[in-house]
C-alpha cells in the first residue's frame, strides 16, 4: 500500500488500487498530544483500505442505494478496526460521532430522506450505514456477519461482467444470516426510517454484600417511524432487544487514555413505555442506563444513562 500526499487545494483522502492519497492538511499535520484524542488518521486510513474490498473487488451497480455497498461497508469496516484498537467498551464516542453526523445530515435534508435500501445521500451511506451494520453485527454475532459478507464477496468480488450487485443483494445476504427473531431489526433499518426515544429515568443501588449491589433501573423506551418528510409516529411492537448497561467509575489505562469499566452489559427484550429492571453486580456502580453505547438511532442520546444513587 502507498499513502501519498497531495497539495492542500483540497482536503480529503481517496482510495485507488494499492494507493491512498491524503491531502497535505488532512492527516500529515495531525497532532495528537492528548491520549484521548481520536486518531482520525487511523480511522480514515482504515476506511480507505476497506475500499480495496468494498468498491474495488465488489463494484456496485447503478441502481439507487447501491453506493452503500462501497461506503457503508467501508465505514463499518473502519468501526470494527477501531473497536480492535480501542476496545469494545470504548466505542461510545465513535458510535456517537456517527450518530451525530447522521442526525445532522437528516436535519439539513432539503428534499426527502429515502429509506436506507434506496438511500441517495452521503449522510446515509456513511453514518447511518455504519451504525446499522454495527448494530446488526452486535445482534447476530461477528461470525454470522463475517460469513454473510464473505459469501457476498465470493459471489460478486472481481466480477467483470454484469449482473453487478445493488443494495437489495447485500440485504438478501444479511437476511440469510439473520434469525427470524431478529429480522425486525433489518426491516426497521433498511425498509423504514426508524428512531428511538430511550432514556434512563432513575437508577438506584442497594448494597447486599461487600462489593455487591442490587441495581434497579427505571427506564423508558419507544420506537418511532418517520416518513420521508420527517413526520413521526409511535411504532406498534411487542419488544426490542436493547442493551442495559451498568458501569463503575471511569479510570485511565496504561497509555493515559480514559477507560470505560462496565460491570454489566446484557441485551434485554424491552417493551415500549416504562420498564423496571433489577440486576445484581459485583463492584461499585457509578452510572447505568439503556443503550449506553448509542448503537441505536436515538435523537437525544445523552439521557440514556444517569448517575446511580446508592441507598
């Protein structure tokens, strides 16, 4: 691989076969003095290298939505490499960055927002795409996700004659790897515009033994569907699988970087409306809530977790 510098008349990176040009002012002058600074050079390089597969080996066709094969899969791949570098429990800031970029993009939409399978906007290809693919992997597991993408690449990679794949082809490979009980997620994310209103209202802890606590979480959850103009309505559904998380105080790792310390992360089947959940953890809790890593598209993610009140 060659990483090339070009003058700062533009500021971007791009992927060509075995070659990734970076603008002079995009990466080459990066300075990460704070251990908590996000190494965007690593992230962008990972995205561009991923294009060696998504876009170069698999060439999308010219139907609406097909560009997500190139961009959403490359951005998703960058997220996975970032997870390996920083750790799964430190992914919130990266997922929230993708979420903020998607929400900012849809808030500035001048015409209409298509469903993801027919998307035609960059804020959908990159940011929504990476979120929903990361969320699907989290639900069905890395092995099932990798198997689906491997098979997709085997069937369409390095093809020189049509048919070339579109968004519906990728969807079918992912659907084949998704259990019936989780197909609601694929339908919500690809065929509908789905939002969540998740929030933690109160979390209390009772000490039951030395270093052991019973945690009671009062949470509220509601899934919403939006039309292309942004008009929303409450979804009718029984329950969705959503993370419940309880955390000790953050500390720093050996590199001086802030480290998240989960005491409990499990998916619960959360019904719409108010719910009360009680779990026992080892370790003193500091904060807790619902979807704490922001894997779901929630317009107000900051209220997902609250400080734990120790009684």
